[in-house]
C-alpha cells in the first residue's frame, strides 16, 4: 500500500501500521518444502500451495522463512498424543447423552469393535468415529497423508473394512448401531438436519 507523501507524521504511521496488522491477520504463510509455501486466509483455513522462489521473506520480520520439516522423533511424539478413547467428539456425545438422562457403559470389550457408548437396556450402541481415521466423506475424511503413504493408505482402507464388519457383527448380535462422525460434533445443526 502506497501512502501519499502529503500524509506525514502520526497519521501516516497509523495508516501504515493498520495496513500491516490487516495484512498479517488476513494472510498466513507457511513453509512446506524447499520451494513451496502454503498461502491462505486464516479465517477459512483453506490453503493452496504456490510455487515460489526459494528465498521467501516473512511478512513480520523480513527474514527468509525456514523449512518446517519435522524429524522422525517429532512426528512420533505427535502420533503418541493421538488418543483412542476420551476424544473431544466422544466426550461431547457422552455429555449430551448423559444430559438427556440416558445411562450407558463405555468401551465394552466383550462386544466386537469395543464400542464407545453402549446402552445395554435399550440394546443400542453409539460409535464415535474420527473423520480422518475412518475415512468419512467430508473435508476432514478426504485428506490424504503426505508422508509414508505406502503404510497409511492401506491402513486407512483396513479401518473402513473393519468398521463395516464390526457393524455387521453387532447387528447380528441384536444391537442397533448409530455412527456419529467427528464433523457432526463440530456442526450440530448439520448433524440434526441429515438424520
């Protein structure tokens, strides 16, 4: 943004400062590889990857951006933090069921697939699935792993096959199964309209 020369002093400084703040808030850049940067609006969290020259400068500091590749130890530490039980979507569904007055059992290991919520008196089960791990047809579920694809793609496909077989087994045992997806817990209006 070019500021006219006639504007000087505090007004000129405040206009320039406002422009910098607006620019920092609206656009976010991240280093992806040697010559790629993710560029996008931070509010929508949608990014596109653009090819750029290797020496990209930061908006704030003017220094070259550093490559953000993670070591195997960092990736391993992040994967260890992913929980199997007591996830945020599961806790939200449990809180809602409890608030509605329903009583349930958690993670019964005597049933196929170790269901998340079991309502024994009603013979009903709620499975809370993460969209990425169980490959839901939404924006989270359509994301593909970027590294070690030879391992992750078959694993995610096996998760989908296992989910179907678990649901069949539970139905054969006389249980009614409801699957709640992670994206449905983020947008409650969407989940009630689709049912």
